[in-house]
C-alpha cells in the first residue's frame, strides 16, 4: 500500500482548504470559562466562540494542555466544534473527546515534560479514525481499540464528526508489563470477545462516570485500567519472536500479580509461583528475555513506586520509612542501600531535589503570569 498516496486522498476528502496551527504562538486562548483550571483533577471544556478560528485555536489549546503538542488542521466551517470531559490522577488520564473532522500531526520526537511521556489508548465510540505510526496504519471504527505513542511522530485523520475515549497512560507503566510495545503501535485490538470485550465495557462504564471519582478511587481504577490494556495487548501476536503467544501472556499475568501485591512484604518467589501455578524456573526464564529475573523485577518496581511517592507533593508529610513500608520493604537499611544503588542518591536527597525542582516550576509559572 502506498501510505502517502492514500493519506493525501483522505486529507483531500477531509479538507480542501484548511487552517493549520503549527506553534504555541499561533494559539490564542479562547476560554469557555473565564480561566479554565487545566491542572484540575476533573475538567469539562467546550468550544463556544463565534468564529471558526477562535474555536480551532481553543480546541488546539485543549489538546496541548491535556495531551500533547501537535499540529491540528480543520476545514473552515461554521459548525466546527470540540468538547472534552476528563479526569486524571498520577497514573492515568481518562477523557471523553468529541469533535468535528480534523487532521492531527506530531512531527517531532522530544517531549515537553514527563507529563507528555505517554501512550494513548483509544476506544472509538462514534465516527472513524485513520491512525498511522511507525509504518503501521489502521482504520478504527466504533468499538475498535488501538494504542499509539504520544512522544513520537504520528498522523491521525478524522474524516467527519467523531467521539472516542482517550486513555493516557505513562509509557513506563505499560513498558513494565508488556514487551515489544514499540512494534504494536497503530494495531487494531478486537473488543467483541474475551479480554477485549471486558476492556471495552470497563472503559465505557468508567467514562460515563467521569468527574464522580475521588482521588483514591481514581488511583485504584487506574491500576485496573492499565492491567486491562496490558492484557488486551497480549492478545496481539507478539512482536518478539523469542516469546510465544502463551509465554507473552504468562509474563503479563505475572507482572500484573506482582504490581497488585508490591505492598505485601511477603511477596517473594514462592508466593508468585503458588498464585500463578507456574514453576520458578519457568517464571525466571520469562524475565530472562528482558535481561532480568523475578526478584530483580519486584525490587525495581518497589523502588520505582517509592520514588514516585517521594516526589509526589501530596506525600510531603509521609516519613521516608512509611513510604518504604508502604511498598513492601520491612528492612530500612536494605531499602536505603537498594535505593542508592538504583538511583545514585539516597531517598532524602531525591525528595529534596524533587521539591526544589517543583518550586522552580511554580516560581516560573507565577513569573510568567
């Protein structure tokens, strides 16, 4: 297939004379509310301005603020619209997005911040979308599910009005659960049977309740959501030829169990073996394909969760020892040594440097205002 020719034909069908916004300086904030709180855990936005240009400008600002820095093109029309309803926590952002036909391009590879270092999982609800990334191309229809990497170049075409669920997940969260993800972008996942059907029902139900979850509920739902996405990706033929489909699913199941029990100080090889009904030799063989082992993976994930808590401003009142105990470390000397070996600094230093970096960001935003 000649992707460039097909893309040109679709773009022409979608839009003959379009307005293209290519940089932050082009975007004028046209706020439906007086001043939207972009950092709010729950937000609902809609384009209401009179002119087409203002509506497209504000739509692009929505995308930039909540997702990623992209170029957006749309056919000049009096009925152009865009609206989003979104809720997020540290581990996930869930958004119900609905808009008129448009074309979305990301050309550069760098990220504006850690917040943009995400995978976007898409569940199509209405309309269609052509998704292209890494040489893969897929047409998504209502009920279809697919994933793409927000940090790398991608091309999305919406020929007409559309609505979809966008699940924004930190890249590290999925990379820890699924191998070979870079080869699974822009690949359709069926949602009519098995895990795919469960995933579709879960996200449709969760989306219908956006704005009603408290912080604790959102964090717990985020863990379930990430695990479901990982399981659904396991139904795709594995990209790594050294892993059979059965072994790939087994590795995902083991990782999900581990991540759900990191806070249990009794989590060890025996506990995983009994829960998974697999031999310790087989489980460690699965991790060998990633250059790791079962217990090294458990230690790394515990350290990463401790690091995330230490850097989270919401946990400033928590003692470092409480953070360590929270994630399964019952020997604080061992925790400190392992932390220093992994991060090159002690937990206290990391927390202090994180607080200093956050203060610098806050000062910069205040000065900009």
